[in-house]
C-alpha cells in the first residue's frame, strides 16, 4: 500500500494582479479595473460580454473562450478598461454589452493581430476602438447601437481594417471607419459617418446620413505626403442619402479627376483643402 504524503500549497498575492492561464488565451487583470486578454498563436474564439453599472462607471465582464462544450468562462468585476489582442491566427472576437457610461465607463480596445480575423460588435453601447491588424479582416458593427446622441460623441466607435483587403461595416449611428492599406470595402450604414479608404482600390459607401469621405491624393503630389507614406488609393465613393462631402488632401489645385477616385455618386460637396466645388 502506498503511503499518502500531505502536500502544503501556498499562494502569494501579486500586487492586485491576476494572471489566469487555464487556456492558451491569457488574462491579466490589473487594478484599478484594467483587463487584458491575449490570444494565442492559434485561431482563437473570444467572446466578451459586459454589463455596466452607471453608478460606479465600471462593468462586470464575462469572457468565453472556445467552442461548445470546450468553452471556458471567466468573470471579472469592477472593470473599466478592456484590451483584447488576438495575436496570430484567424481569430473570431465578439464584444457585446449594455448600460455602459458614456464619459466614465468602460473603454474597449481590440486588435486582431496577424491572420484573417473576424471582429463583431453586437448590442454594444460602449466606447470601442477596433483594428484588424494584418490580414484580410472583417470588422462588423452593424448590430451595435448607441445610447448617446450628443454632438461629437460619434458613438465612440473607431474601426480600422489595418493591412490587408478588409471589409468594415458600420453601425446605424455615427462611426469613424478607416480601411488602412489594401483594397478595402467600407459600408458605413446609417448615421453621420467619417470614412477613409487610405491606399488601395477601395469602395466606400456612406449610406443614410451626412457622411464625410477623406481621400488622399492618388499620385502623392505633395512631397511630405510621399515621405510619410500617405499616398492615397483609387477609390469608388457612394454617398447615399444625405448631405455628403469628400475631402481631398495635400493639393488644393487638384481637379476632381485627380482626387484619386474611380467614380462617385450621390456626393454633394467636393473640398480640395480651401477650394470648394459643387458636386451633384
């Protein structure tokens, strides 16, 4: 018969810092209220659900990693900031949440990292900045919503495709949408949105609302723009319903044909720095 030997285990507090690593996805929870979620080098599925508390300007955050019966769930209290890094792999990242304070509530940052990632923002009324990173990514905020109609709030959504041929879908509220390098497709949806295709052959659809399109000079005739790598693309711009405006950067003497555009439709205003020409 084997003799059982008792083993004494001790735990040491890490200065209010929690590291949890039961799965390949790593969590770091720092006080006060900073939750960081680091994906693995594989294809991760990460779902982050938040429930805000307007009185404390924080949220309870539930993180679900994995699929079906293999999924693991962890819950964090009094969270004020969430950072999610997909890292390498073709990741699926979803964030959702409600009752999040506009000025003092939870701010969420998502970076897909390398790989062809899918980032979905669903039934979420908090502030978020999402970047697809490198790869051909999908960023979808079409089912997000905004509780706040204050001028200039822009629903606190900034979505950027990063490097690659990306698809970006805005919400029915005001969003900032940026394609990054590559041939991107941006559908802003309703709301007064800001769209920038950056370099590549991009398709920009404003949808309903007074949208603003930022187009960089195709040929980079402004020397500093070339030096900074801010040379534009060859874009197709579709304004949609509303009073829409295209801004052309770097050269106020350019004509509309030199905007770096393939075509435009339903755009009312063209602005070449200080020059304003009528659209149709």
